[in-house]
């Protein structure tokens, strides 16, 4: 038996632990910076964490409605932009969707690996490629504030089922 509890996403892991850790981290952050972690914001984060899949705003609205929350678009958009702004979630531009952040460090430039079959999204740090981007940008006199690299492909478990 292999112990894989420390890994995320494509790999088997203790998902209950990963969910509760992410919620706890968000709670701690909000307490520290005196931000409101409202029930709606928490719910949206929970929905994003649920399956490590990217969810579009409309899917989130549906799920909120099912959970008995207000499903008015501005309410959901505000909760999403709060989560993105504080690093609890990221926007996947390519999918026009959102994922929960699975890296505890709140200031990072992630790379996302998106499985085109099961739509699982896995986040990883992309230090070396960011350095390349920064260096290339600097040469052009451009100041990089944020990079979100997105890679599309087939995940480990989907390769096995082909
Ligand atoms: Zn998980
Ligand atoms: Zn992240
Ligand atoms: Zn897959």
C-alpha cells in the first residue's frame, strides 16, 4: 500500500483533509487580515474544492441555488472575485472557469495542468518558467505582475483508461 496523502489533484489523496485544510487556511487568513469569510464565500470555496475541477460561474450559480443560497449572478461574482483576489481561488482563462487554490502560499504564480478528458485541474508551482518570463519581460521593459500558465493534456488516470 502506498501512502499518497500529501499529493493533490490527479493523484489519490486524503481529500477530506485537503478540503478542511483549505477552508481552515482561508478562515485563518480572513481572521488575520480582518476580512469577512461569509457563509456564501465559504460555500463557493467549498464548491470549488469539491472535485478539483474548474467550475464556470453558471455552474457555481446552479450549485449555490441547490444549496439554498442566493443564486443572483452579482452575488456569486462578488464571492468569486473575493476568492481570486485573496488567492483562495484562481481563474482559468482558457476554460473561463475557476478552481480552488491548492497551494498554501498565498503569493505564487501557478501553472495549471488541465485534463481535457475529465477536466481535472491540478496546480503546481512554476518557478523556473516564471523566471524565464520575467527575464524576457525585463528585456522588453515590461513589468510582470502575474502569470497564470495553463497546460492542456491528459491526466494519469485518463491515460490508463484510453
Ligand atoms: Zn483534494
Ligand atoms: Zn494557487
Ligand atoms: Zn483526466
